[in-house]
C-alpha cells in the first residue's frame, strides 16, 4: 500500500470575517460540495453543478454569527481565489 493521501482545504474569507466560526469538512459524495450552516444546507454543488460564490457563503456565516436569518446561497463562483488543494 502507498502512503495515505493528505488533503488540505483552504477556506477563503470565512475565518477572516468570522474568526470564531468552526469550519469542518468530510468526505462527501462524488462531485459534491455541500455547505451546511447551523444544520441548514445553504449551497449544493450537486444541485447547481458549480461551486458557490465564496464571498456569499462568508456573508451568510457572518449573518448567522450576528443572529440574523441565514439565506440559501444562489450565486456561483466566477473565478474566486479559493482553491482545494
């Protein structure tokens, strides 16, 4: 057997905007990139076929941290600097 793969996920903007947010990840379904915030799915790549606009995800995390209503993110990525390595 070879070495186990090491995956690093870089979260742009979320922790910059809400430094005390807890950001976690897990292995998902093929082609998935699902964002759940306080038990509410706010974005699904399985539904859109694209990645979310990461600034909009960060905005919703900030809304949750401020006690405001959280909305579903409908905007998709248009060339963000966020990457999955």
